[in-house]
């Protein structure tokens, strides 16, 4: 009877382990499957196409070039490798219909493509942005631009994130990656020394009474919802930064870093402190017996001994900083531009996903781009934890355990 | 010379040592024996002030090293510990290389002269009879050594800072017989240059290595005498009983 019970418990444990693993794997697979769909999407908004005059030798345009053309930042085809011809931007709109009579266009606008073709034929420098159903197919002097796919290089190298731009949405992820790294990096730069300092204090210097009060208090901090931290940041830190540094707005990367640092602190402190506590008393005694003072013992024995735990603390802290959404969303100002200083608004990857997923049409390129952002976030944290693993492995090999 | 005068020691309310007075001479090996919990380790640890690391302890009486009370305010405890080396029950090398383990005491003392450190490490390892076994792998982690080698490394580590006294708290209790005999041989050799106080569970070991033996029971020093006399013809009945195994 007892044996059967044991078998059942064993089975249950195995099953729960297997299920967890499978679910995690499935999430990753789902993330990448959705995200990679982005590279199947066309450059130009769905249902539309771009047409040029046949004299134009430009065959294909990148999303960024399209954007520059329609923003009139590029005004000559020569810059895109075409003939020396001024670019004439043509957006199809209802007002175009007004210049023709109903007879000319036909009852169901069946002659509209022909008229559009005429316009294109007559303007060598034209680029026309048309709904697909009106595209002038097989007409003399009209060439429909090849429908390019969004490329990985456009995605990773692009410096503009304007997913709702027409005719070509901009999925340049660089400002978001840099925003995330920027905010996280400074958060860690603030939180790490502070957190390790507190961990050392708690583990080695604080009295028993102090420890008994401080440790649960710090652990409690880890449980505060991030939106509360964000609120605190918005009300206290943002105005402080604005006044303190005389900035036009206080919602900056710096505000995000401070909030993230505060949020990462409890994790870093508790994990690092636990690691230091595991240093055997014999190790401390050996050091002190050799005439080392307290500080020498801490940095020459206790920190090296607990380095794997400390690096775990660092990784968890970084993980928290990189993945944190709500608080950052509230205090960083959410401008998707490449940051040049700490005192500019930035936007992080998680904040982008949270803010935009609701308005992105399911299955569209914007939606897929957001999933791709999730993949990038996943890869960043993966790299962080793998490098921490390698560091702590090297250290513990030196330790021999 | 090490001296204890009317030493009482308390862990909280528990009195671990009761009115102990004794003198340990230079260049001798003094062994403390007695059943577990008799206070012999506590007594040993008084002389490099290791008991201070434990919260809620209290000491009365005097502990003198070379005539100086080591508990008076003017004593710098780190300086004191540089003069009094200690070897612990379990080998406790640092998570560092063999070389760095031995160099540790010098480094924390602020010695920067690389040549001197190298020389001192070699001398210490030679003195601890470990040099031949580790001279080709000084850069390797100390944890790659066997238990017995680790313990000799810990002895070398204690020797490197040139103490005059070495306290050993059951240094061979975690080791196999061969390693134990190596440590015992080492104690014989080290006696020439150092004053050694050793706590041991093993009475044969006390008989083999020590010149004088103190027998502790329930926090009191029952008998303190020449080792020879102690084991052949003890003065107290409790000692007789313990040594012959009728008690303890």
C-alpha cells in the first residue's frame, strides 16, 4: 500500500515537472512563431501598393526609404539609385475622384485604374500610393513596385519605431533596445553597489535585532506591485528630477533607472545576503585567526565564497530591471527615439508591448513586431543569465565545489 | 609563555570554564584532553580571542601571553592573532589557490614584496611537510588537495605569518590514520620553533605528541601534569578513570 502511494506521488511529481517544462517551451515556440511572421509581411500597408513610372529604374524600396519619400525627406530619385528626377508623391484620396466626371470613371469606378495610369504615365518622377483594387495593372508606362518583405536588418537596424506610419510602418527596434538597455544599465549601476552594500551590512555588520527587523521589511518591499512603484515615481521622483536638473520634462530614462533600482534592490539584497550567510563559520574564523580584520575577511573570503549567489542576485536584479513594464511605462516618458543622454524620455521594450498590443490588429505586422520584441527581450535575458551562469561556474570551479 | 589566571567563561548563563589557572611553557607541546563538551576547545580559543565572535559570551580572570593580558583594551586583536596561529578541527582552506592560501596572512598584513611572499610561502609549505606534494601545482585550487593535505596547508598558512604560538583544535580528528601520523610528526618538528597547544579527543595522540597534558571535565581543569606522569601514574582518580576508559 505504502509502495503504491509512493509510486503515485513520484508519478505526480514527474508529470508536474514535465508539464511545466512543456508549457515553458511552448511559450517560447509560440513567441517566436508569431514574431517571425513579421518577416513575411510586406513593406507597404496591407491592401495598398506603390506604383512608379516605367522610366524610373528603382526596383525596390526599403521601409525606411519609403518613409523618407513620403515625409519628403528625399526629393530626388537619384539618391535612391534612380534617374535624376524630382520625386512627386501621390497619395490616392477621394478628392482625386472630384476632378473627373462620373461617366469618365464609370459606375463602379471601373475606369479609375486607367485614369490613375494616365497620371502615372504623365509624371516621370511620380510615386503613387494606391489601394490594391485600383492599381493600374498591365498599363503602358506604369510599373507596380516590387513588394518587398520586411527584413531582419530593417527590424534590428532601423532607428524609427512608428508602427502606424503610412504607407510603410516603421519597425526599427533600435530605439527600444537602446532605451531598455540604457534604463536597465543605469538601474543596475545604482542598485548593485547599494544592494551589495546593504547585503554585506545585513549579513556581516548588523546586530541580531537589526537583522530581525530589516530583513522581513526588505522582503516585504519585493512584494509591492510595480504600479505602486510607478505611481510613487510619477508623483515624487519625476518632479524631483525635473526641478533638480532644470529639465523641460521629468519623465526621463533617469527616472526609470531610479525606480527600477528601487524595485531591484530587495531581490539583490535578499539573494546576496542569503548567499553570504552560507559562508561557513570556519572560513570566517580561519581568516580572522590569520590576523585579517573584518573588512579583509569580507572582501577576501566571504564575497569570493558567495560569488555564485551574488551573481545570481545580479542576474535576478537585471532580469527584473529588463523585464519590468508598468513602473517604467509610467515614468520614462515613452518616446521611441534613440536616447542620447539619461535625461531624455525613452521607451523600453516591455513598455512598448504593454502599451501597443491592445491597439495592434491581431495577426498584422504591428502585432507580429510586438511579438518579435518579446523574442528580443527573451534573448537579452537569456544572454544575461547564460553569462552569469558562466561567471559563477568559473568561480565555483576555482572554489572546487 | 602562556598563562591563565582564574579564568571563568560563560556562554549566556552557562558557565563553560570554571576557575582555571595554568601555565604553558615555551617550546613545549601542551595537550588538552577530556570528554566532549568539557570546555577544552573553549579554553584554547580564549588565547586568540576567537570566542569573541560568539554573541553573548563573558570572560572573567586573566589570559596572559608573554606576561601581557591579551584582553586589556590596548591590545589590537588582529595583531594578537598574527602572533598566535590557529589550526581548526576541519581543514578550512579558502576558495583560492594553494599559493594564495598560504600567502593570505601576509597579504592581509599588507606585505607587498612579491619575492618575500614567494619565499615565505615556500618555507611555510616546507615546514608543513607539504612542499614536495604541491610545488608543481601552487596555482591549483586548494580544494583539489586531499583532507590531510588540506590540513597541512592550513598549518602552512598559520606558519606563514611567523607566529610564536600555534593553537590546534583537534587538528587530526577529521583525518585518516596516515594523514594523522604525518600531522603528529609535524608537531614534533615544529616544537623546536613554536609553542604548541593542542586539543585532542585521542588520548594516544596526546601521549605521542605532548610534553604536558591537561585533563578537563565539565569546565574544570582536573589535572595538569607531565604527559608521561599523567598517563602512567595520574594523581586524580577521574583522570585514571578517563584514561583507562572507565569513563567518558
